[in-house]
C-alpha cells in the first residue's frame, strides 16, 4: 500500500483529534450521565451494569441526550502522547513537541493521588461483571500505558519531571496491587481493590517494571517482573493462545489482548536481555498471526468468530509487530490489514468507527477506544515505514 495514502488518512485523524482537543466519549462512560445520577440508579449494581451495556452496545449515541460530557481520558492521552513521540522521531516538528509537553503535563495533573506512586485510572465509574471501580481508581493497565508514554516523552525532551513520575509508578505496582500466587510466580490484580487474575493486565505491569528497570537497574524490579511473567506464561495454552483471565466469564481468546501479552513479554526481553520467555513469544505470535486476520486483511476480534470487528484490533496489531520487530517480516499482511481498516472503518471526517457488525454497526467516534488507538497504531506504522526506507 502507498505510504502517502496512509499519511493522508493519518493527517485527517490528527486534525480531527486536535480539533476536538483530545476530549471525547468512551464506550464505557455511561455512568457519567448526569441524568442517570440524578435518578439515583447509579447506587445499584444491576442498573450500573445494565446502563453501561446499553451505552456500549447501542449503535445510537445516547450521550448528548443523557448529558454525558466529553472529557479527557487519561489512558487515551497516554496513547496520544506516545503517538506524538513517534511522530517527533520521524519529523522534529515544533508542533509535535508542543503537543508532547501539553499531553505529558496534563497527564501529570490528572494522576490519582493517595497511592504509593504515580498512577492513573479512567474518567468514569466502571461496573464490570467482576467488580466496580469508582472514577479515578488507578489500574495497572492505565498506569502502564501512561508511565510508558511519559518515558517516551522524557527520552525526547529530557524533562526530569516526566521521568520522575514514570519511575514512581513502579511503587504503585509493587505496593498497591494485589497478587494471586501461582505455582511459579504470581499475577498482579487489575486495581488495588480487586483480586482478579487477568493475564494481559498483569503482563502490562511486568512490562512497565522491566522498562523502569532499564533506568534504575534495581534487580528487584527485574526479579518481580520475571516472576509475574512466568505465572502468565505458565497459563499459555499448548497452541500459543491465552484466554483473557481466570474467572469462568473470562474464558475467551481475543486479538488485542493477545497483542498486549506478546508486546509485554517482548518488552521485558528487550529491556532486561533475559531470553527465558522467547519461545512463548514465538508460539504466541504464530497463533496471533494465524487466527485473527482474514485473507483480505479484515481483523477479527475473537479467534473463533469474525464479528464484531473492533477498531482496537488493527491498531494493536501495528503496535505488536513493531514492538516485536516483525513489521518487515509480515509487511504484506500488515499492509492488507491497514488498507482494509482505512477503507472500511474511517469516516470521511477523519475519525474511526468503534465496531462493525453484520446488522447494526457502531460508528460513534469514541476518543480513547478508537481515535487514540488508531493514532497510536498508525504512528508506529509510519515510523517503521520510514525506518525501512532508511535501511
């Protein structure tokens, strides 16, 4: 596929996101509805869960009608920040540097206080089937992406404030998260207030510890990261796949969380030079490539069904191949996936759709889930294309 075509699509997306000021709606922000809160139904678990699912699954956007405001989502801002850092490595444009400082400082201001280190959560109450997290509750997922983005920003700007907050996030992971012991190692919890064992979430915590180890050379960080990765690798199936988590309702295998797992283990390998889990990466990548993409480039959500086609899947695919240094090896498949996504999931206004389904698709322009992720993914794609030209 022509790189200039991707660049044009990316420029449209960039213009849309900057025009919106990086604020927007989210698939899970239904509980931010002022109307819902006035009704007092937000106090009851059943209605919280039902309300979120109504908003998430509905192809019609009910948010303006029910008074859900557009807001900053910290994880989304972290994705944008890493994306702008990638852009700055391609082109030292002062505009990109300005956005890097704006996003990094905004994220520092949005951190959740009262924990052992810098940490971040979402800008909405979140009721899942497994647990409830009030607005701002820090999670290992959000913290991992944001601290990583601050490290990316530090490497470009050398601003010590960015490094300070990124490094301190290790204390949140080490001291505030719960741990599920395993025969070998343990699994980090999703937040300080649950005991769930979700593999991708734990691996993202391990990934961040490994990158922070690169800066501090604290052997404790490497030891703990390795122990938590070992526990997750022990749960990898013989065919290379991981189910989502250990609850009975978490037994599915999906594309982008598989991508998270592979990226996290590869990042540990990169920053510690420990090759212990290399075979797990190799086996997992083979399953990933063989089970989540149709011949024409259509990205699947699950390994056993095509729909829904979720924008998160192709975005993470670009990142996974880049992080694993597999972009050039699988360039033909990657190009097909990117081309299919641009042709089928980008609106003429520049934003990307949330999910495509056989009957009713959701084309709501979610800022974190769709725009931030495609901005992030395409920035890796464009950076890799430039690197290949230089070689």
